[in-house]
C-alpha cells in the first residue's frame, strides 16, 4: 500500500482524534520518509512524540540530552494524498502514458488524483 505515497508528497491525516481533542486528524504535511516494509510514513508536523535522551557532554563541554520532540511513524492507511487543485484528500490512480524521447517511445506509469484527474 505504500506504493501510492512517496517522499515529498503532500498528505492529510484522515483518521484518529480530531484537532479539538488533541489529535492530528485534518492536518496536512509533507512526507519525510516512507517505511515500505512496515507500511508507515513519517509526516512533517504530524504525530509528535516526546523522547527522553540521556544527558551527556560533547568534546567542547556543552550539555546534550533532555526531552526532545520529533515525528513518529503513522500507518499509510491513515493518510491520503492531497489533490493539487482542491487541496483536499483524494485517492490515487495509475495510468500508462507513452513518452517519446530521442525517437524512442517508452510506456511509463503515471500517478494521478482520482478527483481532478491531474498528474501528481
């Protein structure tokens, strides 16, 4: 299922708790990383978790560690690609197009938004 979403895509969270209840539903963000084997994606600004890092020192003597926040993975089924026209979530389709380059024609798969029909 992770084949529909790629790194750099704009996605929207479509499930979970609403923002009024402290959740991320409805938030949009860019995909930072896709974990294909786990069917998960990391989205910028979504699903923040706090991580406690042990206090240490660098060679210059500055302190490191403390409480850090960063994005955690979210399941692919909980996000949907955003349509470039309407800025709303849409499903992804694939179609074959023939591209001619230097007299050689080649068939390629192209992703498109099902609502507007625009290429992604």
